[in-house]
C-alpha cells in the first residue's frame, strides 16, 4: 500500500508543477510587454500546451530583439568613444566599462560646451574692448564648473 501512496504523490506534484510553469510563463510574458496575449489567454477556459509554446516562442523573439538593440547601442557608444579618442578601436569593453565610457563622453561634451561658451564670451569681451561689434548677441552665461548639466550625473 505504501508503494501505491508514493506513486500518487508525484502526479499531484506534476499537476501543481504545470500550474507553476504556466504561471511563470505568463508572468514572463507580462514582463515582456505581452499584456494583450496574457489577457486573451486568461479569458480562455483552458490554456493548452500549444498556447504556452506560442508565448515562449514570442518571448524568445522579444529577447532576441532586445539583445540586438542592446548590442547596437553598445556599438554606437563604443564608436563614439573611439571617435573621441577615448579608447582604442580594438578595445573589448564589459558592461560597466561601457557605462564608464558614456559618463566620460558626457563629461567631455560638458567640458567642450563650457570651453566654447567661454571662448564666445571672451570674444565678445575682446570685441567690446576693441570697439568691434562682430558679436551682437547677449552675454553668454557660463555654468560653474561644479554644476551638472540637466540629465547628466
């Protein structure tokens, strides 16, 4: 009798496991932005294995697209860093190193903007001193070195 009892337990576990697997797949679909698909499946009387396979295939495609987007973004960042002379073309950077490159590019851009603003203001002051009126705009406000530009940290 004990053998019979132990043989029925795994069946209950498998059914429970199927429910857990179904719920896990549907949760992943929600996180993947497949809200309409999950809503449609929840309205069905029964979710079939084929329904779940379709969801998993669609999730795989979403993951593939997001990986591609991430890779294109990383390549663009690396190209900008190479073009700026910050890294060598053959450099192989990890995720944190790419984030550091973004921060360095932002800092370099900020420094360039400040340097250009100072040059414009210096030219305006020089022209004013010399009595020339090449620059007719308003005085340029140069942000303090310690200030951070909006959107930059």
